[in-house]
C-alpha cells in the first residue's frame, strides 16, 4: 500500500502552519480537509477535495523503511 502526504509548509499562509499529514490517500485527504476547514477557514466541497487530492505526494519508500526525517 502506498503512503501519501501533504505538508502545509508547501502552501504558505498567514499562520505559517507546519502541519504534515501522512497515511493512505483517503486518510490524508480526510484529515487534510478537516485541518483546512478548522484551521484555515476553507469550505469542504467536492471541488476543494479534488484540489487537495491533486496536491497529495507519494512518500518515498526509502524514507518509510528508514524512518527518515521529513
């Protein structure tokens, strides 16, 4: 199973948020939406979820195996 992640540091905001979320695609998407709505004032819509889904990145298998730093 491939792991995905999204990192708020990739999307600068006024809050300078440093949250990073890792897991399966659906886990990351659900938590990223919850975070974006509660912390950044976004609205949970189908289009917003699709936009976030397109921003998810694959976690490098070498980082997963070694427990490497992010």
